[in-house]
C-alpha cells in the first residue's frame, strides 16, 4: 500500500482520515494548538474546512479551547506537543477540570519503534502525566485504535460533570490503515432520583424562610430560566455560591440576594435565619480559609441538587441529589404545588455610586464599565482581588454573560476571552484582567490581534498581586516578598503584538478609552491605574 492512502477495496482508511471524519461528525473542526515535530503528521495537508488557532504557549491553547467550548457548548479540541507541551499547559488543564469544561486534548508522542529507547521528545507514561486532572486519558495500544480512543474521549468529556480528556498519539500512527469510526449517540446526563426530589419538594414547601444557593452548573446546562421560575414560585431569595465561575442568577433580579464568600464564618452569617437551604448546581460549600460553619450542625435542612458526584460525596451535611439541572429543576417545580404567598424578601441594598478618586478606584472603573458597555457584551474576568468590587458595581444580568476560572490558578481568562470571542462571533468581549494575571498568558493578545476580535482588554493595574495583599491580611502575614509588580509596560507589550493600547489614570481618560474600544471592531488594551488599597475578600454575602 502507498504510504498514507486509503484502501478503497477493503473500506480501510488512514488513522488521520478516520480522525478528521470523526471530528467533523462531532463538530470539532476548530483546533487550538501549539505544534512540535511529533504533531507534524497530524498537521500535514491541513483540511480546508478545519480552522487551526495557534497558541504561542500551550497554556494559551488550552485556555482558548476552554473558552470556545464554554461559548459553543461543544467539546473543544486541543493539540499539544509531547510531555513538555502538556507540562506547559498543566495549569489550564487543571483549570478546565475545575471549570467542568469539555475538552479533547491530543498529544504528540515519539514513533512507536523508538519508545523502548527513551528517545528525545518521548513521553514516559504519557497517559498518566496529566492525571488526576483529566477525566480519562490513554495512549492506545495499537495505531488502529486511535480514532476509537478519540471518540471515547469525546463521549467522556461531554458526560456530566464535563471535563478534559487526553489521548497520546505516536507520530507514526497517523498513516496506519484502520476502519472508520461510526458516529454514535451517547447520553450525557441523568434524571435525579424521584424519591429524593419528593423529599426536597416537601422540605421547601414546609419552610417558612427558604433560601436558594445557586452555582455555575445552572448556566452550564442552560437551566437558568427554570431556576428563575423555581425562585419566583417559592418567593425565595437566591445567593450565588462561593467562587462561582459563571453567572448563578441574574444579578438585577429582585430575588437576587448577593454573593456568599468562601469562608465558613461568612457562609454561616449569610445563611443565618433561613430554615431550609437548597443548593442548586454547586458544592456545599467551596471554602478558601478554615473556620466553623454552624449551618452544618444546627439542624437546618440542606438539600443539594448537582450533577457532580464528587461534590455530592464531599458535602459535610444535607441530602445530595445527583442529576441534571435541566431535568431536575423542572421536576422539582412540578412537585411544589401552588406558588408561595409569603412576602417577597426585601430588595438588595444598592451600593452608593462610587467616586472616581485619584488614583481611580476599582469600584469606579466597574461602574463606568457598566454604564458604557454595549448591551449583550460578555465579561471574562481574572482580577480576583477586585471581584467584590466587580460584583457590587458590574452586575451580570444575562445567562452566558460571565466567565472566570474555578481553579484559582492565574493565566486562564485572557486566552479564554479569545476562545469565547471565537465561539460568540461578533459579540463584544470585555476581558477584565489584573496586572498580575496578565503576565501569565499575555501571548493571547497576539491571537486577539491576529484574529481581529472585538475584545476590550481592561488591565486593572494596582502594581501587584492584590489577592496576595488581601490574603496576607486575612492570615496576619506581614512583609511577604514577591507581591509588588513595578515597571511593567502593558501598552508597549500590547503594541508589540499588534494590539492598540492606552494607559488611563483619570476618569475622563477612562471614558474616552472605553468609547474608543467599544467603537472599534479590533481588540484594544486599556491599562487602568487603580488605587492600591487592599480589599477585604471575605465579608458576608452582600
């Protein structure tokens, strides 16, 4: 047989042809990657109907694929280079795992005859390297098994809770003949236990002061309208779960009661006085500091509806119900009978309008963004020390309108903004990134410029790692080194990658720069110098 050609007499095709045919069937025709020599046989004679998006560093490629998968609802496809490429990308693979983002990651491997010789660019135990932060990984035993392994990886990535999977592929596998993989339909979600839903409905119906704690699984599954209907039926306040990486509830809705902080004492304070707690699409609860959470021990009924078996198993209290948000919320609503007649909770207090100050305050920046941002814009955020200010002054009101990372690891949101922009073609993306976060994956600016994407990159520049400053105060740590970041020229760095930029220090300059960016179809960076004041991250829900 000629090298790399199908055998029409037997129905056999090359592994490469079988994989591309499968990827078309699965809707994975956009590939994010950073190539090396072990990937070249896959990239040879690239198909015209496929798009290849080059990441200048592997973590950028994974972050872009994650954002694209979030925006489209389909599995993202990412192609990395051997062991070192996976190592470079490991932080954002971990983030994708915590984000519950479906990714199929293929990784180049040295040719099979060389593997026993510990060759250059060979990956030892390639399938084990990314574990436990992939749902499934494999290096197929035979070249012929590669297409089936990718199909397997896709099905597992799309099963809830979704997440990344990985297939290591020796470079000489692509030209081997195999049988095409026939497309299949595989269920990706399950209905909750009806008997446990009955218990939950009974507890909510009996309660005088129920509260809902909503998390990112609701937006992941497109179940937002069902959650709103449930809250309105119960006339119950809704709190956002700690560290939610997507919108949990429309933040302008009269029933929205604020955000739970990731501290046990703050959670207990935020939930005090309620006689039934329903956690919808979130863990019970995500914490960042130690402490006592009295709600686990005071007898308050807690019900949890989640598609995440690990979150259900790890909960320290309550009744956990595993299953789909989409199916579970509708089934729960159907069990509740007549709508509640209790008085609606008092409206959430609005924060006072912030003053600009000199230097500018982060609160003023976010209030200005809210006022000037185009309708339908999507916020992608990685400014952890300023998240309380963003939550107070830039409410997210639209499902799918907010993305950040669930892992706490920096370097995700700038490339993710590029992926979201590709998946939400034509939509204005506002990437709110701290100055510390920017330097983890700044190469993604080049992608935004090369692709001509409508991304407004807002650098919240407090000349340091603000979250570290705040957390140092929480822990009583003084004089820690490595927190300040003087002397970084973000505008120069952006211009060097083909993206216009502007440094902003006054309210007037901020308004001008935002107006210029929102009027431009191309990306622009705005470096906003803000007050270095240390925010407190763990107040009670507000």
